[in-house]
C-alpha cells in the first residue's frame, strides 16, 4: 500500500506455510498494545514489549469464546502474526524503512509434553511497535471494538478513533478519503452505500456517524464522540428547565402584584441565594421569598 503522493508505503508479506495475519488476528496485537499502553500511562516509562497472560485471559480480552477449537484458532493466529513480515517507511521517511513481524516471539508453558493445552503465554511485540507505545502514538480502543463483526466497521472505527479522537467538534472526512483510509477493496460507490447504511444504524462504538457533505458538495461522513452529544443534550435540557422555571417565577411575581420591571433583579437575587433556577417549590410563596 502506498500513499497517494508516493512518499509513504507499507508492504505486508505472508508466510507460504502459515498464510498472512488477518484483521481478526490483529485483535491479539491490539490487546497486547493496550496492555502495554496501560502500563505506560500508569507511569512505567521503561515498559518493555513482553506480555505475560493466559489463553483464557487473552481470548476473553478480545471477546472470543474459550472452547477447545477457540484455543486452536488462537495458536494459529499467533503463528500468523509471528510469521507475517511488514516493511514500512512511515516513521523513517522516504529513504529509510523498518522491517519487522507483528509479534517478535511467543513462548508458552504447558503440562503437556507436546506443548498443547497451554497454561500461560508470553508474547513479545517488536521494538517498532513498542516505540509507538513509549512515544504515546498508540491509541487505546474501546472494548466494544472487539464485538464488531464486520471488517469495514472495524476499519472505520479505527479511522475515527485516530482522527476524531476527543475533538468537541468531531471530524468530517470525505467519502473518498475514508475509502482510502480504510483500505477497502470495494468500489467507491459500493463503499459509500455501505457507509451510509452504517450511518443510519449509528452503532459504532464511542463515535456517532452522520452522512453529510463538504462545503464543496462532496459526500462525507461526520464523526463525533458521543460524550459531547450527551453533554450537549444535558445542557439543552438544563437550559430548557431553567427557562421554564424562570417563566413560572415571573408569572408568580406578576400575579403577586409586583412590578414586572423589578423581576430580573429579584430573580438574580433568588439565584444568588443558591436557590435552583429551574425549580420553584411554591409559586404562591415566590413574592415573599423575593
């Protein structure tokens, strides 16, 4: 894969015997990086790339079942991650590149002489990825990410997590750019159709998706952290309640025979005495309280 201007590229090579790591295998790597990132955020500045875990903990961590076949699939995924080779110049620039495997090494402990039925696993991520953790360049993902069933949903979520982040105004991305960022092999028209379906369902973890257009009229999608939507809704409800409470207080003030022109000052005094601006317990008592 190469960027449109040809300056950045990534090459992924499969192992002839084991095949190429899949987007579902990547769940394991994401889980490992999340563990390392948690250590780093907790103040461990010398975090290394080694994760000690159990097959059960790992499978549960990526929202998978824990039956016998699931353990076999886990080991096959670890093998693909360890044998898939990556080359990229993302960090080094046009003239230099890095080469690594998604997982540097895997070790296990088992009571079985054949190495089956592992009781524990030690996974080491490559230095290239560990550098991203130490530099804070790795984003944590929502636990719900592992519950997403479609590859396109996962790719779109990752794009939103990276670019929308925690921006209060969200992030608007042209449909054509989103098509490139996700690496979708579908035609742009079909991709856009699928994305609009996702916008209608609006089930992406953390981020709300809205079908929109850019100022130039191009098809686009707007992503925003649902926290900001919820906060805006709470603020709107609070504003509405305050407005309604003020209107009730004004009516009580006028009904009590007070000068309407004096209401604003009286109401301000009422609020400054820490009385709730959106709640009047006894309208008939308002004039006396003022």
